C-alpha cells in the first residue's frame, strides 16, 4: 500500500500534467501521429507484457537516460507504468526538464489491458 506522501506527490503531479485514457492512446496510435511511448516500469514488470511500440526506460533512470530515447523537447511523449502513478511522476519530471508535450496514461498498463489493449 503506497504511503500517503506518495499519493500526495502523484496527485500534485496530475495537476501539472496531461493524463490520457487508453482510448485516447489507441486513437493516437491509429492516427499515425509520431510520438514516443515510454514504459517507465522496472525490467521485471516489462517481461510480463508491454504495449506494442513502447520503449522501456525505468523510472529510476529516466532523467539520466531520456536523451537516449529522445532529445526533441517538442515531440509528444506518453509515459505509462503499472497503474498510472509512476508515469504521472515521470511526465511531471520530463515537463520540468523542458519537454513540452508529455502525457501520462491513466490507469497504466493495467488500465490498458483492462480496455482490451
């Protein structure tokens, strides 16, 4: 069970970033728009399944390694994790680093799978 402080941090992050639902992510994917789908889960979580086309970059090294994925601060980035909390924090961090079009997948991978992802 997450600590109340973690939940507070996630709630604050959600006020600063844009969250999209699985249906919106599917719309973006089908549109052919260019974007980066960033999986910020840990490697052991990724082995359980991932959204097609996603790039694994664990939350713990995100700020240090984002330049290995993209340096385009204007390009759209959608972050996802297991349930939506870490990806909200990741999106907030990237936004603070100057990335302008960063989103978090509400519900994370679980939400995606639950929506017949």
